[in-house]
C-alpha cells in the first residue's frame, strides 16, 4: 500500500518508480486538487496486491466494504467511482470543507478480491 496523506508525500511519490498508469492518475489528481485549492484536503491511498482490509482501515479509518452511514457490509459507499486502465478510482468526501480520501485500487491478481468485486459491481453495466 502507498499511503499519501499530505501534499509533501504525494509530490514525493511522483519521483518514485510507479506503474505508468498510476503515475499519470496520481499526477492528474494532485494537479486537480491544487487547482481547486484542495491540496491539503486530499489523502490518496494506493491499494496493490497483498494489501488487506486492516491496512486500509489503518490508513483511512474505515473499510470500503462497510457503509460509513449504516454499517452495512458490501454496500458501495463512495461518492464517485471511475474505471481507468488497470485501476479503479474511489472518492470518499468526508467533510464539508472538501476533505476527501481518494483510493486507487489496482485491478490485478492478488488485490483484495472482495474490494475488486465491490468495485466491479458498483460500475454501471452500460459503461
């Protein structure tokens, strides 16, 4: 897992060897956050093979498999989901000031299957 809770760690990550599609996504979202003056209000987490629910909870304080509102398991709770080449992007806006968690979930063998199933099931069938 790559946990990027602040702007310094996010910019530093862009100088690390990243999978090319992830680098492009991360760079674009950092630029978006800065343009919207949300650079200090955006926490990115990259979920890769071997990362589990506990790792995610440690990073952001909740599981993507449990609704933050009613605690129901396996109910999509994100504000936005988008499919990219090799990745899923999940956005959780968690406060009125614009603070958001953005999860990039690699669509690859070894990634937490329940999370991938939830992402795939949450995507509109006609997309």
